[in-house]
C-alpha cells in the first residue's frame, strides 16, 4: 500500500562514517533513476556523507540478489538498498521475477548479516510505478533508504 500523507522525518544515521551501497535494476531505467535519486537524497538527509553511497547497476530485478550478496560479502557496507521496477505483463513472468527478487534479497540479509532494504516496485502498470517513484504516492527509494538506516543502526548496536 502506498503512503498517504507526507513522509516522516528521515531517521538519523548513528554512525555517519559508514558506507552504503545501492544495487539498481536497469530495466525501466528512467523510473529506477528516480528511485535512486530518492534514496540518495534521503540518505543525505539521514546524515550519510556525500560519496558514501556507491551505486551498482544490474540488468534487471532478477539479478539484484546476486549483486547484493556479492556486495554484502565484501563487508564494506553497513547496508544495501535494492532498487528496481517490475511492471506486470501478460504472462506469469512478473510473478517469477517478483518472487525471486524479494526472497533473494531477504536471503542476502539473513545469510550475511548486512541489511538489504527492498525498494523494488512491483506494480500493475507504469502509472503506478511513476506514482511510487517520486510521484504523488512518494518514492520507494526513499522508503528503502530509511529501512537501510534503521537496520544499520540496529545491527551496529550488537557489534
């Protein structure tokens, strides 16, 4: 469900010297760039210094989990923000890609201990994706950035 009303204030990054990574699916690139812009702006608002977010582009949402896992295993990042857009088509392909991306990204966090925030839009049509990538329904990139900050803060407590 899309957010109603303005977003809450950005969570504050408790260890602003950390690095974050964004893995971004290039399919529907114009919309993915809007998600990345939202994530980048929100992380800056949370206190992440300029240059501490590295973006890594992959062909599509199916490739996000492998890229995120590779980055997580480098132990360089406090969190990973996965971004992309999957729009329903006429076949079951949509269901397979959405399932693979969501379960794969969840597994990355569980296996590596590096938070992997889910900022992949899974929409019925392009209008919904536009509305959720900086339109009137917010920006899922910003929301995923918030999740990455909150989880990085939480996991840093245990280290």
